C-alpha cells in the first residue's frame, strides 16, 4: 500500500503546476470508467458536467475527475483531459467517436499569484501525461499550488494550503483512497488532538485565532464590500467496491463528515466544498463500511495536504510555523 488514492486499482493521478503564477491542476484518471457520485455542501462551487453523476443521467460511468485552480476560468482545462482520453479511445460510445465524461471542480486561487494565468486545456493535458498509479506528490503542487486556508481576514493572515492523499484497507480486501485539495475559509485542525495545524493567524503572524469563534461573534473583514469568498475544499474518494450511483453519493455525503472534523468551519457560504466518489472494480462491500473508511481517509488527506505544503516565501506554511514538515 502506498497510502494514496492510487492504491485503488485503475486510478492514476497527475499534476501540472505553474509556481510563478501560483496555480495548477490535478487529474484523477479512471480511464476504463467508474461509477460516480457527488455531494455539494458549500455554496460557492465552480463545476462542470456534474449532471453525469446523478442517478437520472443516461451516462453510467465517468472517465476522470479534474480538480483545478483558476476559479471558473479554470473549467476550460477539462477540455485537455477530454482530448487526452479521446486520443486513447476512452469515453462514452456515440458511434462516430467516444466522448470522455470528465466532471470538474475549481478552487479560487486568483488572489495569491498572477490572476491573469489560469489552468487551461494544455496544462490539463500535461497533467494527464504525468499521471501515474505510483506514489502521489503532495502539498503545493497541481491544484494545491495556490491553495490557502484561514482567510477570514484575507490572505494577509492566511496560511498555505495544498493537496494531500491517503488510503485505508478495510475488511475482506476493501480499499478506499482519498485525495483532497484544501483551500478553505476555515482553519485546519488535527482530528486527534484538536490542535490547529494551519489557519487564521493572529496579528503577530505566529499564533492562531479561531475562525469559528470569530464567526460566532459575528466578526469578519469585508473585502470589496463583502466577506472574503476565495475558498473551496474538493475531495475525491475512490474504492474498489462495486457501488451503485446512489451508494456513491452516500459515500460522498459521509466523507463530508470527515472534512467537518478537521476543517473549522466548513461548508460555509464562502466555500465551494464538494466531494466526488469513484467506484471501480467488483469487490463486494457494505456502503457504510466504505463511507466510514472514506471519512477517515479524507481526514488524513487534509492533514497531509497541509503538512506537506510550501509557502514559497509568500504565505507561511505549516513547516514555517511548526518547524517541521512531517505530521505530528
């Protein structure tokens, strides 16, 4: 086991990054198709082709999920994933060709780097070329390149976010993996100790202030006439258990419970939080077993995304504030 979403057979992950512009994208490929599901809990999502993940849709399987920076501009990058898959003959058969089904979701990272540079089809195509079933690079890479957390008062007192992954092996050969891009309004806490790993820094810039407590007090800083809205946490769950689409949606719902245990607050009107589920293989397993494993894997993936993050000398990361790069 690699401890990554790629422990699920049939999953490959690829990143493409532009560190100068502080943006990037990450593709989760399931080229032979996967039963998909989705659950949206945030109120500020930017998405594409989510209809293919709902029970009434004629398309039964998806072939990739794209996580990208660039806010809604970044949705154009999905075309690069479609091009890659079409060239390989993967997709939904329509007679004259195969149409790859590629749900996509974005984070807002326009405020940290060069907002004029966003992931596009060429970048996503490169992410596909880099895709591997081996260990997955984590931290400030791909969609995590420009990710930040703790932004109630804007980027001036925020911390660096990132992308992380984890996997768990359950009963009788069940495998569940998670990949999460952490770009939250709220603070990230250790699910075991409750200690803040990254989030809203105090006025001195070295300690933390509770975002949830400030919201309870009705405190926030307005930016451009409104509270800071540049946030979103995106999760992808993959499993070798054969799930129905309804089961996949339930797993995504349960995964949000894990996010709520390590991101505080989560699912706000300022976040675009969303979780995808991908079911590959024919392994038998109970949906609640899968959901419980997904919840735990997502929590670990969030933690790893934060502890592996790099602030590039722009915004402090966990390693800068804690003096170490590994999880406690």
